[in-house]
């Protein structure tokens, strides 16, 4: 492609609204253009990247045996009412009425539509398993669209839905092949990612992995082992009971005056003690009306409400106890609470089990206890997992220690089981002629988001750094003075023709711009391989070749540049 | 592709709601599946056809120099308010509010969005001309979605928008290259089509051609010359003044009693005269308040309101005169009107100019005149073009005679001129540094509709007949008893492997179905080339080869079948 026949539109500065590196760079490189909040046009340069991502996804989906179709963007309300999500789904589901006052929505996902199709098309176990996918525009009316295409309202998703006669087939013929295909896709795209065990969230069902591209700006935190493949969303990674025996109690229980100390930070500062010796109290509503449950954590640990919600006797959804209830039960306000004298159910985090001589609220405003010990000063609580893991915790698989990293979720595989197939009565006749509800899995990839995530992971002060697989162009030829120097033009045209003939996706930047502009743009655009052609080099029969990641270009004989670039592409 | 790894779902009978052949066949062949009124899923078989159409369009658009991008489906109201279409566009524009109560619409077309992008991106004549296109989901909230994907609400369109420094460039660099690309696209798809001159309708601007696929079920009527390339929508084709001199008046003006005769059909029957001797009167409002204009046509001719609306003195939009006004002016009701004694403006159709002794209303209820002659019985009217052309009319280009055919509009090229660029102030600096408004063209192809139109044009009692270019699979191998006969399986697998290796898009129908089902499906699905493999033939070393259009299959040596099919594909 010649630049003059294409459309390159770069900016020196990113618009002020862009905060994230990928958002800034996508706007500066002219990959996308905002049309409204959370709505983007993929400009010609960006669309080339998007299509390369799509093609890799499509190839690997087909290889896995999934069959492509194309469901509509607009979906009838009836199906969502049948699944129950018409009411349940929040405002992210954009609902509207057509001219006949019938209810519709813009599809944020397609479980209902595909399940409706499958229940009409598949009637026998002989037709199972089957995995359908499409690559299609989705819409979610985000309350705060941000970070460019990373969290846009309109976006492109690859979503697949597999249907099975039983759970074994779901795992064997659906979930695992999709998991493997996702690994191949993200490998081919050259992304640094991890599949992590994940919560299934509002979509329901059991069994789920997220595919997280590691990047400092990621919204998700991942815990992974330094000695095994273990990885999970930090909210989901369990902590283990500590081994060994409990430390000996050395101090006596002593009440100390701590005026206006309401937080762990204030307590640590006021008493000048290590935070690891403090304990914090969280009071939540119990399952029984008016009941409460006391949850204890080490002062520096982060409370995990997903874990707490699953404890016996705790009300779901998790609800913090009201201040009046707390005062009535403890005789003190939040910030001065503790287990001493509390007769209700107490859960304490595993991290508290082996310690002694804790500092804790005295159930009297402005007072704390030092030298608190379980068993001696209050009954032994039930020790459970109540907190988020931290770096250095033992890996739950028993191998190594956990590290934390931030990630951007680009894919997700779910075992939905019968959540939708039951609601929509998607049944089949098994080999005994008996009607059974299908088992179902769903598998999503954020196609447009991948582009942003890749940039977030791979950029420098000059711009984007693409892998060969995702780059809008694999190589760029930058001729200095193409319009005026016949020698440069001839050399550039020759190399362009040869690379094109060899099937390389090459851009000849024949724009009538200063050399500095062309060179800066080639770096901003992140094109992996660059050949610079100038009169000075040509006098000695050379051109310059550099990878985008090279700190310096190398001088290459002009008639060997193509061979060298082809060799670099193969390696 | 093996059928067992794909998804074939055919029906013996089409659902009752399908009236059109293409709609019936698309449902029976399992190309699409309805999700709601006017909303369809493209099933795997249909999607393969759609992608082939898309790819041919994309190749020819790229060849023409157009640059692909991707605009969003959801569009902000602001841009539509700026162009004035937010108010003007009818209920086909699906408007809705997002969670923040801001107005949006589902894009039925993208003039506003692209013009907004271009006014921000293009500032200099050096960046012009430029032609941007995308292939994208559109939505039009049709009052009566019907005929399957032929008139769906959600559909896929290729829309291109070109921008130019002046009108000459619009024609030379935009309109003509697009016209040519469209011809190449429809040629490659193997469609019998005509580019026809067309009205520009509500989109505005001047200069437009429709691309019509000829089919008896088409909603549009096309007039074309039997001796030249001339073709136009029947509403737009002009009629020419008749040559020669007027026939001599032989009869005297005579008033005859015609009780209850209110129509030309009744008049012709009552007086037992040829319809070609009658004249009908149409009364429309004039430009001046309360004024009327009398329009005269031959009794058998169809009134053309587009032509009438453009006449001097006639009110636009064209408005039929109210019955009270007619009675006040003529002293009679519609059905008994004529020019005798009428003092206002009279236009008569060219077809009336050379005739004599007409039968016409007498401006008295239940009475007509016979023997009416212009000039003698009423003043000479102004002779103009007032009617739709009919078969046998002279072609407007002076070459041959017109024929009529029905067509399905699959493409449209428009010279928009400055309609949108002016409203949105899309200006550029010319080579004198002076700001100028861009000239603009727009070019659409109904991608999903093409699939239906092709079927409408090419089908028989057994099913669809695809061209090689559009077929979901180019060839199908039908093995009789694939699961049980090892010889058949071996021969089928071998031919499948060889055709696949040769790059042929081949389907091996390995479904465990009776031979009759497989054969019928291959015809219903319209796959252009078929190889049938059975034990009986294999004993003599033969298989059967047939094109979809062949009435009988031919016996071919099994080891020559691949070569024969490849030769047929090349021819």
C-alpha cells in the first residue's frame, strides 16, 4: 500500500481527555476517532490491526471445530424475559422500543438468541456437541465509558456458545478446546497473558477462566505462583491456614485510652506498633433477621466480600450492619470494636490463628485492648479465609509463593451449565429417547479491546510497538525525498515491488513530508520493520534497516535489504 | 469442510409466512433463521455466501482506490440535528435514549458520521479526493419488514462516501470509478443486472444510478432500450414528443349522456370505443393559493407525479385538488372533467399532441364529449411529459424502443454535491488558501439483499442455483453409504483431499442420511458442482459428475473426476 492511496492521520499531542497510554497512542496514531462518548470509528490504520486480530481468532476458532454464524445486533425482549435477564440486567442493557412499541435491546451478549436458535435446530443427541461463534458488534451502555476502546460502549466481541449432552462433554468438547484455542490465539498475537481462575459473576454457572493481558494499567489484579501455572483473579485466590502452632501469649489483656482513634492507621501511629499486631473488626448482618456476625482480620489485610458472603450464617448479598445495630450489640461505634465479651458468631481470618498478643478494639469508644489472645480473652473463633491474598502468600496449589500483577481481561471462558438452556427449555432426546436439558458453555474475546491491551503492554516514548502478527503493516519503506530524488524513488519503488511480490504487507510512505515527520510517524505507528532510503546511502549502495525495537539502524546493501527483511520475518 | 463438522439444517417445506421464492428457499436451505420480525441470524451456510459477496465487494472497492474504515452502528443525535435529518427522517430512523437520557439512533446510513470525521481530518485540497467505505450493520425500522432479508430491519450495507475539491473531481474520481466498480462487482457475482438512471429521492442531490437485479418479483420497474445501454427507473424515464403532424379533425364536438360513468374503464365499455381515443383529466393545486392546474393524459397512460411536480405553476409537493375546489371551478365532479371552457393553465401529455377526435369529460356530471379537438374546441395546451413510459415508447436516447422489466435494487450511486458538506460545514483550503465546501458522493450496496436477489433470479423447482462466485461451497461430494461402504468412504475421502489441496471450497456430505436426502439437499443448497460416489459405479471405476444446471449427470472415471471438475471451474 502506498501512503498516498491510504489515509494516515497522526497527531503530535494526544487530546487531553486521554489518560491511558493506549488511548493516547491510538488517538495520536490515528487508529480510532471518537464519534461520541464510548463510540469510535476505526480509521483505516486501526481497522487493519483489528482485521488481523479477527482473522487470527477466526482461524483458531475454526481449527477448534467451532462453526461461524452471525446473529443480529438488535434482539427481541421476549427472549430476555424468558431467561429473566430483562429485569435482572442493569442499565448497561440498552433497551428501546421500535415504531410499533415493541421492546428490543442492543445485544451485550447472545446467550438468549443462540439458545433460542439451538432449541429450534437441535433435537437429538446425534447433533451434539456443537459450538457456534460469531464476531459481531456489541453494545453496553457503560455508566462511565473511558480509556478509549478499552471500555467503549460499542465494541466488537467474538462470542462462542457450545451445547452438550452432558457435563463431561461440556468440559471435554467445549471448555477445554476453547481454553486451548484461546491460548493459541493470544500466543499468536504475541501477548504476555495469563489464564486465571475467575468468579463467574452475574452470568451465572460454575467454572470459569479469564485471560488477562499483563499491564500495569490493568483494572484487574491477578495472583500467580512463582513456581507453578497457578493463577487466579485476586478476589478468587484462596488463602491457606497457617502451619505450625500458635505463638505463646506473653502480655496481659490491658485496656488503653486511644482518644479519637477510629482506624488501623491511626491506631498504629498512636501506639507506635507494627500493623501486623493489630486486628480489625467488621460487622455484617446474619442470616437471621436482626442477627449479626463479627469478622476479624489482621489490620493490614484487605477484606474479601466474595469470600465472606459464602460463610454459613452470613446474609447474602453481604450487608454491613447498621451503626445503630452495632452500638446496641457492642456498646461502641465502629472503629472501637472487638471480640471481647461478644457472644455471637465470630469468624477470624486464617492469618490470625497462630499469632498472640493482639491489639484490638475494646468495645468502648476511644479504648483499645493490647495483649489480646484467643481462647484466653475471648472464645476461639472459627478460622476461615476472609481476605485477599497478598504477595508472598503460599500458592493455593502448594507450589511456591504468590505474586501479584495487574491485568486487562481480554477473554473469558465459562461453564454455564444449564442456566440458559433450562430457562429457555433447550432440550434434546438422549439415546434412550428421553428429553434432557443441554449443558452449555460460553466463550468471549474482546476483539477491539485486544488492540488497546496490546498497546498498553507494548509501547515506548516514541509510540506503539506492534508484533508482526498485529501490525497494520509489517514493514514500512521511508524514502527521504521521494518526490524529488529520482534515485530514491527508483530504489523505494523497487524494494516496495519486491516486498509486495513476496507477500509482505508493506507500506511505502510516499507522502510529501519532511524526513523527520516520516520517521517519527513510522515509530508512532509501531511498524515492526523499517527500511530508510536516502541519497547519501544510495551513493554507497546502502539503505538502512531497523526493527522497531532496535536502538540503532544498520546499514545494509540496497540489493540485500529485501532478503534481510524476509529473513527477519521468518525468525 | 465435512458436513459432520459443519451445520446443515434443511427443511422440506418453507414456513407459511414466506411468499417470495428467495425467502422460501433461504429458510428451507437453512441460510438464515428469523429471530423477530425483520431480524435474522445468518446461519453457517448463509454466512459463507454472505462472506463471498463481501469479499468481492471489498476487493473491487480497494481496487477502485477506496479506503476501508469502520464507523459505529450507534450514532449521536447531534450530527443528525446538524444535517436536519433528525426531524426530517421518518420513523425508519430508530431513535433512542441512553442511560443518561442523551439522544442516539441506529444508523440507517452514515453521511453525517463520515462528514463529521472528514471535516476534522481533511483541511487541504492536497488531501482530496478521498473515498472512504465500510461494510457494516445498518438498521431501518421498516413499517412492514417482509420478503426475508430482502427487506429486513437489520441488514448489512457497503456504504462509501467520496469527498472532492470540485464537481469535476466528484464525477471523475468518485462517481465514475464507483459506477465502474459496481459493474465489476455485479459481473463477478454473475448477476443479470442493469444500471439505471434514478431519482435521488429523500437523500437529495443530483445525479444517481440504481443497480437493479432483474427478477420478476422485483419491486421496481425499469425501462430499458432494446437497441442501446439506456435504462432508467420507469418513474424517471422521459417520454419524447411525437413526430409528424396532427391527425385531421373529422368529428364534430358532441355531448353524450354517460350515466354513472366515472372511470375510463367504464367510459370505454359504455361507448364501446378504443381506450386510446379517450383522455383523462387530473386536477392539482397550483403554486398560487387557491389556484388549480389541469393535467390531461391519454386514458390508458399512467400518471407520473414526479414529472408533474416539476412543472411550472404546479405546487410542490404535488397535491390533488379537493373535490369542493373542482366542483367550484368545473361545475362537475372528478370523472366528468375536461378542458372545454376551462380558463386556467392546462398541460397535456405529449401522447395527446398528434391525435384528433378525443372522448373527454364534458364538465357536467354524467356527460362526456366525443369528437373533441385541441385548438378548435379548447385552446392549445402546453404539451409536456406527464406519464410513465410504456413498452414500445421510443428510447429517450433516440436508439430503439423501450422495454419494461422488474428489478431488485441492490446498489445505488449518488452525486450528493454539497447537501451534507454544506450543512456540516465540511470545508477545505483550496490552492489559493480560500475555504471551499467539499463536493460529495455516496455509494451503497445492499450486501445481505444481494444474496436474496441472486436467489430470486436463479432458482428452480429443486432449489437455489448459485454461481461459482457466490456458492457456499463450490462443489459437493455426495457419498452413498459413507458410513458403511469402505470403498465409497475411501473414494470420497480421496477426492475430498485432492479438491481441498487444489484450493476448491468443497463440502463432503458425510451425514448419515439416505441418498435421496443428500441428493435433494445438494440441489436445494444450489451447490454448482456435484460428484456422487456409489458402490455400483466404483465397481466399474466411475463416479457421477453434474453441474447444478445439468439435467443429467455424466459418468466419469473416478480418478479423472477431480481433473474434470477443476477444468469446469476454469471454464
